[in-house]
C-alpha cells in the first residue's frame, strides 16, 4: 500500500506543476528554466525538470550562464518600447511605437507587436 501512496503523491505534485506552468510545455527551454527558477522553493528542482522534460544539469548550467547578446538586446528593446508606450499615455499601438524606435535599436514591427502582446500593452 505504501507504493500506491507514494505514486499518488508523485502524481499530485506532477499535476500541480503542470497546472501552475500553464502552456509551458509548448514554450522554449529558457521559459521552462525560468519557471523552475521561480518555483524552486515550492517543488523539488529534479521533479520539475522531469515533468517539464528538461535536464537538471541543463537548468543549473543555464542559471550560471551570463545572458547572451540576443537576450540583452531584447531587454533593451523592451525598455525602449515601454518608454515610448508610457510617453504616449498608453495610446500608441505597435506601428506607432515601432516608428518611435528610430532613435533606438532597429527591429521589425512584428517584433514590437510580439513584445507588446507578451507584456499586455494594449492601446486605450
């Protein structure tokens, strides 16, 4: 009977991780690692890695790795988009925000739209 209780406990934890993660299995590995980092005090890292289909060694390597150039650029772009959106008092949609980026990092309008959508920035 003890094996059944242990299996039931394991399945409950797995279910809780998947519920908390939402659609995380369709996301890239970096998003999964971010979720594990946020919840490492709630559930064991090895359990979350198993449920999310990533290796624990990969997670620990990701944690110590410095941000790559693409991530740094995306963070700078995010800050500039937020600044332009706030300057417009929330009235600019992605085409006008993109037009305002002439003084910043060059990117395409679809990238601006994706970042704004991800961050919930919708024009009033």
